[in-house]
């Protein structure tokens, strides 16, 4: 019910919470959290945004250009989330995620300015995940980073705003080129990362959607860069040249049928849609 209210009040907040929960769970699995803790983490990240339903929608839409007074009002959503969750009988772990997800390792966060080990582990993971999501998918009036640039930004903030070993675990979990990243290959072809394996973070599987001249293909094709490069080296290897911004023209996976070298794939099987 509360998730439905969040979505009705502000769809961006709903999508932000949902995507942040996914990143948090990916990191939580990498940390080896058990199923119960993962449930608390995922639900906590989703519901940490519920306090925003008490704020004017206009305030939320302009969160990047708020006055001092408006910023104080905006930050009040954290305590509102805690109040709502406590009234609903949420677990202490879930309430803790909501209460501390905007706190930072060096004490620069809000609402209490606590730091270091005073921030619960689940809330630290939640804060990392939400910050990463805000970099790659800000509101319409914000400039999105590519996933690779967002990873670099997180790395710069290790042991400053975020605990160093958790930053490294988060990056290890999502990969240098996370699933869903739009990329251009070294030969000019463009596509989207659909999966990767820990041993080959720089060589993921890519669903290619354009040719070398950036013209759309009739059918997208999946290239497993790790397998493709097994017997190739140096200039013969096919690598990722750069990440591209979300929304890059001609790179909407929904517009393509997908073919692989061995079988035909459905988009849902590739990216979990």
C-alpha cells in the first residue's frame, strides 16, 4: 500500500527506491548476507523513501535547486519515513535502514550527522546503493553519469563519505560495466551489457544493436567478449572503448529481436525485464 502511495505521489521516487534496492541486494549478496538480512535490506531501501509522500511534489521535483529552508524541509523525509515504518510495525533492521541511509562515513550526512561504526551495516549498503543510483539516474533536470563514471566517483569517495571496503565490495559486485550499461566497442559497434562474470569484469556479454557506423541492426546480436577474445590479443581483441549515457539514440533494447551465436534469446531472459 505504501509503495503504491509513493508511486502515485512521485513516480521518480518510486523508481529510484526500486532501483536502489536492486543495487543494494546485489552488494548484499556479495557480502554474503543471509536471506533474512537481504529481505530486511531490500525492504528497508524500498521503504526508506516513504517519508517523501509527506512532502510537496514540487519540492521533490526541484531537489537539486532548493533554498536553505527548503533543503531542511526535504531532509525531514528521513524522520517521516522512520515514523511511518514504526507505526506500521516494521522490524528494527528495516527502520534502521530508513533512519541511517543518508548518514555518511565522515559524519557529513543527515539527519543526525553520525559517522563510522555508529551507522548500521545495512544502512551503509543502502546509502551506497542510493547514491550510485542518483548518479546514473538523476531527475530530469540532472545530468546522468555513465555507470563507469559513477563507479569512479564512488572510488574517489572511499573512506570519506563511504566505508572503503564496502565501496570496493559494491564495485566488485556490480562490475566495472554493470548490467544495463550502454557501451561502444573498440570497433565502433554499440550495445548494452547484459551480463558479466567476476573473473572477466572488463569483458562482459554485450547485446550489440548498431554496426560500426552506428546504424541500427535488423536484429541485435549477443557477443560474449570473454569467449570472443580467448584466442585474440592486442589489437585483435574486441574491448569496451567507452560507456555511453542512458538515452543514447538508437540504443533502446526493446526495439530489437535478439540473436546469439548458438540460440535465439528473449530480452527478458537476458536482462531480467
